[in-house]
């Protein structure tokens, strides 16, 4: 058998015990409403910073930035010079690799152009040979036709 849920009200409420926000609180002169002033009392742990506090925090932030900047190594520091030299070496390697890629592209382009030129020359030779075969075939046909014509004349 399932147990029954607990009632929303208790025996104390039925007996007339007063809770905040009821007639008892209204009688005391305080209305139980949700105003900002009520929230401020419930969140009394938060203290809004004053102008002086904000000024002090801003000054401290500026000071932190300044000390961080001053703690960085200068231009003449050996570590900075070493990093600069490494970056320049990497840039030189990238430039060399780029030149090599461009040279390879140019070589590939030249090979492609040469292959296209050879293909065009082969196509032109094939067309020329086809035209020569057509001329030879036409000459053979004419010779056969002339031979038939001459044979017919001879029979008459």
C-alpha cells in the first residue's frame, strides 16, 4: 500500500500560528512585499564599493600592468636576441621552401606545355596523314572509274 503524501499545511498552521506575510506582519506595520529594500536586507553580505575603493582598484590595476611591462626583458637581452634570430631563421627557411615550390610549379607548367605541344603536333600529323590517305583513295577511285569507262568504250 502506498503512503499518502504529506499535507501542504501542518497542524501548527491549522492551529492559527502566524507566519511572516500574514495578518500578523501587517499588524506590526510592515507590509510583506517584494521591494528592493527588502532584498537589500536579505543580501546584506554584499557591500557596494565606494568611489575611493574603485579608484584604488584602478590604480592597483595600472600598477600591476606597469610592473608586468617592466619585468619583460629588454631589446638587448640575449634571450630576446636568440628568439629574434630563431624567427629570422624560420622566415628564411619558409622563403627557401616557397622558392622551391614556385620552381617546381614552373617546371610542371613547362612539362605540361611541352606535352600539350607534342599532342598538338601528333594531332596535326594524324590530320595530315588522313588527308594524304584521302587524296590517295580518291586517286585510286578515279583510276578505277577511268578504267571502267575505258573498258566500256573498248567493248563498243
